[in-house]
C-alpha cells in the first residue's frame, strides 16, 4: 500500500512501517495507518532527504541491536547498545525505565526514535 498507493520506495516504506507500527508487530494495521493520516505528517520526513537519511540510519541502528528480530529491544539488547555507546558502567534498569514509555519491559522502534531525538516524532 505504501509503495503502490503512496509512491514510496521500498526503503521509504520499510522506514515508515517501522515508525507507524506502534505495537511492533511488524505491520502497519488500519488504526496505526489512520492515526498517521490524521497526524498531518504527509510524508514530510520522506521528502526531506536529510531527515529521511537520519530515519534510515535509525532503522539500521535499531535492527543491528534487535538480535532476535522481534521488533523490540529487550534489556540485554539495550545493554549491548549502552555498552557500545558508553565505556563506563550504566544502570540498565534506569535506562530501560527512561526509554520504556509504556512500561512493557521492551523498547519499540518508536520509543527508540523518541530517545534518539534525531527527527521530530510529534507527527507520528
């Protein structure tokens, strides 16, 4: 639908599905798509090359730590990410609490993007 009806490239569709997929089931369901349509974002991030580049890099970065490919980062995967970013010790429980906005014990791509703060996520 994103490629055929909206004219997105396969790469753009992959990034947008990750952004729109709030329940991280690997798909963009009707309610997620409807919420995005009502947001007014109108593919602004796909049209802006620098923003889209950051979004694409975030997908690659997220996927590199999502070792079990379940569309979430668990505490062990977050620990690997933090260890790569930080040479000192960090309390993973505090990191998880800060990132895990819905308190389900795992970090979705949307939560990850909000934490990175590379792209304005207010329209998603």
